[in-house]
C-alpha cells in the first residue's frame, strides 16, 4: 500500500525571538517552529506527517486542507 499525497496550507509567523512559528489551520494539533524559513517548513512537514499517522492509527478522519482568508484592516490608533 503506498501513501496518499496531501497538501496543507501552513501559516508562518515571524517570532519575536527570531525564526518562525508554524500553524496548520486544518490540523490544529500541529504547532512547530524553525530558526529559518526552510527549517520551519521541514518541521511543518514532519509534524503534519506525525499527526496524520496518529490520526490513522486511532481511526480518526484526516481533514481536507483549509485555505484561510487573510485580510488587512487599517485602524486609527
């Protein structure tokens, strides 16, 4: 049996301490980081794979990707 390919939207946010914090809207249990963009992406891939393996082992559904809408709002402050 060969693995199915899945694609997930991730959010990379700059960390105050440097590097990036990563979240995955479709898989809220994924939270990782990296000192560089490349490291954050690699860590995200690994974390997503682990969450999917865990869900499959428990018989839980694997959600489809969620593409969040991102907007900018200007306010007077």
